[in-house]
């Protein structure tokens, strides 16, 4: 597994600053590049003292501009909670979340709404398209709600990248699942957010549609410097990422750089965890990403 560096800690151990440092940094800290978003000593607990659940246990991690990061881990590992706290959808119990230098964890609801409108994009497993609007109207809806000007040249470029030029007048019910998710991807990137959070973006798609969507996301990172953080159970989807973080028991246990599909499977086999394999592709997912 020489193609990536890994940060490993025993279950239940805390990886503090300056410990277990590799080329990838300590506890999810990247070695170089421009930081777009970071978590600092992030904790999240649910319930009272007698039945308290620790979802995030003093997590420190940085997400870099122009990088696609996949977050993996078994159910209950904290991966969705981490994404929700980073996106300002959930409030941490302790620690800080910083996005573009702004302290998200200290914001009120009005400030969070503005942050999510201006700095953060979202892609959901269920697409979340408005059924009565056309593909074009769905793509432009967030900009119109925010009363922001529409850059038609950028719109044309995004539409061509996702291959939806001939489907712009169609409503979601007239589109395939892959086409609907590409509309959702175009909607997210249209506002040029600092970071896009994607929650199982290929969970409802077949292998062909998954490759289309993941190829677009990877291309948006390569061509436009977009930052994407993707939660996924699928090692094939994760293998499209520049970086894969593995969570267990609310802590980062692995930080992998450019891992292959087989390497991701090997990591989970080594930790004794199971991952949910997505639909089988015609070729390896990294070959489809290149």
C-alpha cells in the first residue's frame, strides 16, 4: 500500500497534535495547500449522562482547496455527524468549525443561513429537486432565491460539463436518476461555493450513472479547483477521491492519499469493518475517473 500515507490509531486512543504524524499530517491535518474548512478539537454528544453517545471525539481535520475528500466508516462512526457539523447543519458540543476563516460554530441561525447560501453547496442522495421546475430552473433556483446575478457563461460551461444541454427543459420526472443527480451537482457548483458537501451522492444510482456523477465531481475539482467533501459507504466511489478519511468511534483512524479501490478494501479488512460495495463497474473506478 505504498501509494498512500496512512494515519492509524488504536480504537479508543486519542491522536493529539504532533503525534502519529506522517506526510498526511496529524489527525487529518493536511501537510500543505490552502485550507478551506477545518475542525478543531470537534466533539458532538447526544443524550444525557446516563445514556450519552459520543458521535465525534475531539476530531481535528482540515479540508484543502481543490481537493476531493471521501469520508468513510461503519454506521455510527460519526462520518455524517462530522459533515453536518462542518456544513453548519448541526451544532457541535465542543470545539470549533472554521470555513473560509469564519467561525461556523459561533454563528446564529441568520448567519448560518447566509453561510450556507454563499459559501457551501450540498448534494444529497435523494437529489432534492423541485418536481415542478425544469432542469434549468432547478440549477438556477438557489441563485434566484439569493437574488444573485446569473453568469450565463458559467451556466453554459457547467451545463456542458454535466452533459445536460439537451435536457434543460425537462422536469425531474422526465429525467433518469443519473440525470437528476447531475442536475443536483450542477445546482451545487453553479453558485461557486467554497466547499460542496455530498451525502451519499451515488447511493441511489446504478454503476453507469454513478461513474457519470463521480466523473463530473472529479472533473470539477481538477478543472475549477472545487473543494468536495463526500460521505460514502461505497469504496468504488471513495476511490475517485484525492483523499479518504476513515472514521471509527468518532475518531479519524485512517488518512489515505489517492488510494485504489483494492487499497480501501484492504484498510477496512485490516480494521475488521465491513463496507458496502456499490454496483459493480465495467472497469475499476479509478480507471473510469481518469
